[in-house]
C-alpha cells in the first residue's frame, strides 16, 4: 500500500518530446537498435548490418558527431544519414571548474529540461558522476538535489551523452584505455537510478560494451537510496558495483533523513545487500554515510553500524561524507573530531571507513549539492520582474 505524501516516489514514466526536426539520435542505442533504425529508414538489411557496425565504431571509438567524417562510408550516403539521424550531445548551459579541478556542467535536454554532471579528477583516476533523472523523487532531507521535484527520467541517450560529452571535454578521442582521464563512472548524480532502471541498464550496457566505450563493470558504481525490489535485478542485469545511501542506523533517524526508509526499512535493505549478486570481498558494497552533527554521528551509532554489517556478513566498506551545507539546510556537519572518532570505531570493527574529502564545494558540485543553477536564475529573474512591476506601479 502506497505511503501518503512524497515518500512513495515511484515516478510515472514520461516520454520525452521527439526532436523537432524528426531525426533519430543514435547515441545510447545498441548496435542492434542502430541497425533496426537504419532498416526502418529504408536501408537494405545487409547494408544496414554493415553500416551499423561502422557508425557504432565512429560514435564510440572516434567520438564523431558528423556523418561526413565517417571516411569508410560512401560520401553519397552521408546526406541520406544526416537527413534522418543525428549523433547528439547534451547542450551545455554552463560549465564550471572548481579550485580543486572538479568540473561541473549544467546541461539542457532537447525538450528544455536542465540536469547536471560532475567530473572529479584524482591522481590515479578520474570519476564522472552521472545523473539519471531530471530532479529527484526521494526528498532526502540533507540533500539539496532532493529538494527538487522529479521532472522526468533521462533516456539512455541522455545518460550515455553525459559520458560522451565528458570525453569531448577531456579530449579523449579516439577512445583507448591507456592514459585516459575518465576511468570510472558513478551513477550518483541527480535522481534515483533504480527508479529509472531500464534506461540506466541500457545506457550502462552501451558504456560497458567492449567494442565501444569499453568501461569495465568493475569501474562503474550505481548508488541507490534503497529501492529494495530492484536491487537484485541491478546485480543480475547490470552487474556493476553497488553503493547504498545508508546515512543512519536507527529507524527514527533514517525515517527522517531518508524517507524511503519508511517503505523499505534498514533490515530489509541490508538483507537485499547480503543477497546482491556478485558481492564479495573483491567487490565490496559501499555504504555512504553523511555525517550530520548530533543526528547520526555518535559512538553508539558507529558501534551499531558495525553490528549490522557483521550481522548480515556483508563484504562492505563505509564512506564517511562530511555534510556539504547549502542555504536553508536543516543540519550542520559533524566536527572533525567526531568524524574521526566515528571512523576509528568502524575501523576497529574490521571495516574500512575512510573519510571522503569534499570536492567541488565552491561550485556546488560536492555530494548532495547538485541542484540546477537554472532554478536559482529563474527565481532571480522572477524577483527582478516583480521589482520592476512594483516600481512601475509605484
């Protein structure tokens, strides 16, 4: 039975508007889907099979966005393809770079909706934080993104498009494993990935395809707030690493800060983690735990976290995340001393509990801070118009 209010957040699927020019965007389609699209446009089946392989290679190995650059396809066919198809990218509304090198992009979909992605460079890796929805349904109280309403799910093409755009920006074409900056993907941007399961699965299959972007499933992590019924399917059908936004070990606290807990409780969630296909000591489940002052950061909370992980025999590590403040946030960050004490107790329990270094705070790109700048600008614009109207009346 659905729980009244904003904590039973299964979205109603909304189909994005078709492109105004009527063309089909090939980004995000599987090889078979590209072949089917070519055949549907009138190409002879044997030729469509060959051309789909060539186009796939140009899109995902070369980063091509123009059919005219595809030198192994007859020049006479280029206009035919360009008239019917497009190799798209999200429109960039704004690109920001933090003092620590973190990059954030505000993107716009063809039907005019804004969403964000973040790239976090490190010495030995580069991680792209990818969004799965425009807005979010979950309303987690510590998360700025969670103060938005869900607009719609992103399509497979819009999810893959974020990876393509990052590769463009980093100059990583042709695509080769050696020397690339973008080495890891985390489905931790805007939205709950498991409430857009089909699109996320289809997008990640394209990303993991060995003939394409070829990112190993071991380098991809999907983060969920605990959509228990979809977790097993995630392990079976996608097979990537799992991260769980836990954030509290007491029911009343998690009910408050992660309202989804009222539907799928902690014990049910941890059992789903224990049953997650492929989880082992080499592929541990990551528990994300945001540190909130006087809310979830006591020594007793740390000991209860250890007890629960041991009870369910989970191959796990815990990422302790200092709370990233935003205007109007109802919480404060735990003190460094409190975080250190919490971490020590978990470590002493035999569980890795590193403290994550906040990245990109100065451009609102840190964990829990993603919320489209367009919202803020539109509010400012409304205020300005209201002032002008008042001045005219006065």
